[in-house]
C-alpha cells in the first residue's frame, strides 16, 4: 500500500514546528530567506517542492520524511515551551 503525500500536511508540519520553537512567521522567514508572504503560503497551502521541504528539515533538524508524513510531534514535544502554550497547558494541567 502506498501513501500519498499531502502538501497541506507539509504546511501544517512546518507551522507546528515553527510554533514549537516559539518563532513568528517573520523570524522563520528571515532564517529561511523567504518572504513572509511566501512562508504563509507554504504553511497554509503546503509545497510540492522537495527542496523547500529539505530546507525546513535542515532548519528544524528533523528528517524531510517526517515533515512529508506529518510525523513531527516527537520534535514538537522536544522543543515545547509551556510559556508559549499557556492556553494548552492550562487545559492539560487544570484540576
């Protein structure tokens, strides 16, 4: 059985990785060398370019395959910062 790759899933993976680092779109766009507009398009619509995926994989120190498959939650947990996720941490740790 073969898996199809969703470009939208790629965009979501990149967005989640960016948020896990508590980076703004402006910050990541500067790091990658893309315009903020282009980064927004990638996060919202994804990309079919393996070169773009490899660029983000290098920046986030993850495998391109994990970005392509959406399997980035291990990396998100590794870089998770409770202060950047107050709403989520309040929901998770509420008594």
